[in-house]
């Protein structure tokens, strides 16, 4: 393990009191010498990073540093730097993009805000900045502590936490590291003694090796003899440099938000994309204190706020601690869509590495014991890795009868003996269970899916307990949860889990998140149609319209590659599932389905390669994987090809030419850490063979000057690369077929 300056040894020091007088001399803080002095603390000059971190991240090791006077502490990894004054109070005074040399912070704000027992209080921060458009170094010594704010008392430096226990059972991405390497900074804040309040607010930061990203969370510890209620909290408040200088707005046009920073939380639900799933937690708001902005109505959205829109209204018992959600902040170095997407996808692989797991799974349309065993045998024969009893199979995970559990444990044991994982689908939302157990929405609202049970109801609590008990009793390996809590607000008091409307969203999310963390610790693979990645979920939908699987087969193939092309801007190939209707789905009849498989074998191969060639697993949903020896052989060969090149096929995707049904389309896999550093997969939707000359951009493979290329026929050649690492070459694919080219 790499040793980080002052991070390998846990250090703590006290901040002795607080001062509101800038004229007093800087106090030497006991223990601060444990953090190494860094010459670049507060440095504003730009030094170009030595390597592109998306190709070679090894130079970028996170560390903590301090200035000579001990008044400023910084976390830096060579890509980003964030700095805090620790006197006269704790406050972030710089957030710098070292890749571009730009400052992203224009003004000081509190480190957090809490409303406890109805009293709103800032946590740390400094006041007195004369102009909030920029923060001059000369102003820092004149800033004072807000008398109403909590005061910094202790600082500790350590290493990142293991947010989720990853019970790692699959060999995908063998080089993935968990917990991530990096450095942490923890700051404790207390109310002034004369306030009578007795609690501790801890602000915890993490910065990671090789990634321009940070994590932040707060916690509240009750040190009094009575209950306290965390009514509200703001876990992050950043006065970010504005992206646009709109003097005025017209109609419903919105001023663009800053484009230098991406933020999301693990309090994420209600969408297949990070934006949808975080709309109730991440907010870009106008900053009314920014009086010198060019917008006359002071409406420029340049204040990043991370806080729940409702609650959490959580009661904290004496001696207990409430922990808020984690806020993740990723700094961009470029406006290019591909580069931003690669940065985001790398962030997920570092901060939620279980998303790299990507088993090949048959979604079986039956729960008949004999058919399930046959499906397990078929999966083994052709190289599939799992069988899930899909929606419509009739399987009931809520059945806790001992004979039911015993019967299915035997089937799971048989699957394990064959090297196959066994799982099932379960429906949580989109149904009514009655008996006072359903969500009751505030007036004028309704549940996201029309109707839904409450996770905090007697039925809901029992449902989630039964799920966990089912996995413990049977040894099932996979879980497909349809409708994990999507953010419905419930006005019904449901003690002891939920007091009413204000805490309903937080309480119900915690129940689902705790289940997913427990399943992740057990190594159970989780498909969820929502964005629970950062609390343990493996995969969500890539993004498609379900009724499109009732279109003619030839159209489905085009939609498959379009959906993957569009979905992988923000998801890695292993983060999104697709769909293959072996049997009829919503409709469409014989023209839409592959069954009988032997009769449509060419299409079966095409749609498998459209998914596997782009590193994506689909829901192969039907009663069987093959119906004849010829079908079995074709499926087996296709799966074997994927496994042969799995490492590169499950690596990041470069978006080249989107499928349009008019000519060749292709995407490029890249991974500079592999022996085979790139793989171009080319698809031909036409009824004739097509070849064309194109430029293949190999920059993100790390190859320069020249590259070796091998095609599907085994032919090897060398290609020269231009100064932008592009290869000019001819690509060709057979009629209705696929071709591939390997680069090293």
C-alpha cells in the first residue's frame, strides 16, 4: 500500500478556542507538526500535470499538507487541491483544479449547516469577505468567525473509510481496490459553551489517488442527556465560480450551471441517471450574497448545495450519532463529452467497484423445479454464469415456509455445484398491499409508480426482513428488485421507523440502502431499476423503451446498439442491462421474438454480439437458451469469444459512430493497463458487405507512434499513428454481421 504523507499515521490536534479578532497573532496548534509542510499550500501558479490521469494515474497520490504557520491545511493529489483555514475557525478557502490551473471557489461558506431542535446553525466558516466574486489571498487574514457558528475543536488525518462491505465473489476487474486509496480529513465542531447546546458535528472529507474527486459527509453526535432531532442538514455548500454571465433572462430560459464540477450523493433514487436520482439532494441555486454578479436579479445558479429537500427529521438518542449522506464531487478538466464521461465512469469504478461485476445471466420464464434445473444445465453447457427466475416466472421470494426454503436451497446448491449462480425477481413497488401499509401521499402528489407499499409499514419491514432471511436460508446468489424505494413521500406515522411526512423519505431510503449493503457484504449480485450504485447496487437499466422489444427483430438490433451508445456516456458497460426477448415480451408476435431459436439463429447471434461486443449483459428472457445442438453450438461459440476478450470488452467505451441503419456503426474499447489496449467492434446492418476508411482514435489506449492490429481472421498488421494517436485504416464487416480489431 502506498504511504500518504501524514495519512499512514493517524494524527489529531485540538484547536484551542476560537477568536473573532484578525489582529491577534496566529496560534500554533498542538499536533499540527504531524502533517508535513507543503510548499504548494495556497500556491496559485499552474504546473501542467505530468501525465493524463485517464491513461496513467500513478503519479497522483493524495496527501495532506500544512503551511508553515499551521493555519492552513490542504488535501491534494496533483489533480485537485482543497484547502481549509483552521483559525479563527474551520473554513474551506480554496478548491483548485490543478489540471487547468483554475480556482473553482469564489467565496467562503460554512462547512455545513444543521437545524437541531428547531435551531438553525452554521458549522464553521468565516465571514467578512468584501466581494464574493473572488477570494483574494490578501483578504484571508482579515476574515473572522461567525459568532453563531459551531467552532472547530479537533482535526484528524487518516485514510478513506470502507463505506460498503464488498463481499467480493466475482473475478471481474481483478485490479480493483477497495476501500479506495487516498487520504481523509476529519474536523470536529462544537457549539460555544454559552449556548447550552451539547452535541458534536463532524465533517469528514476524503480525497483519492489518481482521481480528481472527493467525498464529504457530516455526522451529529448527541452528547446531552436528552433526545435531539436533526430537522435539517446541509452537507455541502460551495460558492462556485459562475459558468455564465447572463445579465438578464427571458421566459423560461435557464442560466447554465457551472460546468467544472459534477456532484452526486448516495442518497440517490427515482431514476436511471444520476441527474434524476439526485434531484432531491443536489441543488444548484442562486447566491443572494453574490452582489457583484452580472445578473441584475442575482439569479445566477452558482451555489452548490447538498441537502435533502425533505427532512431528515431524525431523532438522535443520547450517546448516538446521526450520519448524513455522502456527497461525491468530481472535477472536470475539459468540456469534451467523451472525456467527462470517462471521468465519471472512472469515478464509479473507484468509489463503487462492485459495478465492474458483470455475470452473463439467463432470465428464466419459469419456476418449475424441473425447468429450473434444465436451465442451470443449459447455462453451464453454453457458458452462461447465472439463472434468474424472471418476472412472470411465478417464483415467490416472500414465501417463508420451511419446506419452500429447503426445496430451493437444494436447487441453489445444485446450481453452485455446476458453477452457476441462482437468483430471482421480486416486486416491491407498483403494487398495493392494503391494510394501511400503502404510501399515503401529501395532497396533490402520488407515488412515482401510481401505487406503492411503504417500506416503513408493518408489511414493508416484514418484506425486507423476509428477503434477507430468504437469501440466508437458500444461498441464492442474485437479486432483481423491481421498484426499490423511488422517493415517495408518505404522510402516515409508522412508529418506530417513521414519524410522519418529514422523515418518510429518509427512513424508507435507509431501509432499502441497509438491505443492499447487507446483500453486497454477502456477495449477492443486485439488479435494481434505480440508482443505488453507491450503497451496493450492481446494475440498473441501460435505458430503453420496453415496448421497442415488440418491434420486428431487425429493428431491435439497431435499437440495442443505439441504447448502449447513449447509455454508456454516463455508465460503464457493466453498469447497465439490456434486453433480449427470446420469448414474446409485450407483444409483436412471431416477428418480434427469437423463439423458435433454431429458426432465427442468425438474429440470435447478431443481438448477442450487439450486446457482448460492447461489453453489455442483457436479460436473455425466455424458457431456454437453446433448442437444438446447432443453436447450442452457436451460443456457446459466441459466449466463448466474449470470455476470451472479456477484460478489454468490459473496459471503457469510446463513442465512435452511432447506429443508424444506414451504414457501419462502431465503438472502441480502451484500457491502457491491459496487454490488449484497444478493441474496435464494427457492425453492419446492411444486406451487403461494407468496407470504409476511417480514423480510429487510439489516444485513450495509451498507444503512440504505432500499433499492432489483429482482425477476426487472425491477420496481424502494423499501423502508424498520427500526433493525436489516430490510426487511418480500412474497416470492413460482412452483410448483417460484425467485425473486430484488436490493438496493442
